[in-house]
C-alpha cells in the first residue's frame, strides 16, 4: 500500500524529517539543514544533513524518530508496516547496522550476546516516548518545512524559540 497523492507524500516527508530533526536536538546532535526538496539533497526524497557521530542507541533513535513521527501523523502503528514509505526502509537498514555493530562490540567484551531483542525494544520505546513528548515541536517544524521546503539549523532554532519556547535543545558536552 503506497501513498500516491503528492500532497500527502509531501506532508509525510515533512513529518518524517521533522522527527529526525527534533530527535537530533533532544539528543544533542547538530545538523546543517533539513529539506523535503529532492533537488537540495542530491536526488534523495529529503534529508537531514549533519553529524553522524554518537552513541549507537541515540543514533538509532534519531533514525527511527522519522518513522514514528510520520506514522503518528497518519495514525498508524510504526512497527506494523514500517516499509510503507521508501525512506523508512533506508532508516530501518541504518538502525539494524547500528544495533548489529553494537551487539558485535558487546560480544567481544562480554562473550556471546543475547541482548539484541532487548536493545531493539528499548530503542523503539525510547523513540516513541521522544516523539510523543515532543509532538508539538515536530508539528511546528513539519509545518515550516511544508511552507519553506528547506530549513537551516538556525532557522529551526528560531522557529522553535518562537513557537515552542519550552523546547530544550541539548548540547553535547
């Protein structure tokens, strides 16, 4: 079941990218810009361009936040049919890569690891909590993306300060 309507797809993309952006800010990551204009991001449908260094669990939450935000926007379970949109598939592959590398690291230190299911469940729960607690901010940035298509980091901060003054932007130490 793929969504064909261009405006619905555009809205989905705005919420998806907003989920990534808000997760980045909550977890202390910075980015250069976010766009829903494929011409701005080397032919992909959209993207957040910025830092990709950090803890595997935080990076996984950032990747999944787009899926959870867009699923919440259309009122469906993000884990029931996560491949509904193409950009979800690449995010899921990236998350599996983070988790697999993390499990491999734990196995080298502690021996054979049976943590994968627990780690996956913890990351899913953390992502849903982050999206639900920051839903207003996600909606505000999604609305701005639908109007402007591309926002810089400074644009996002300005918009959040104006419309969501209680939103806390975490800085990495």
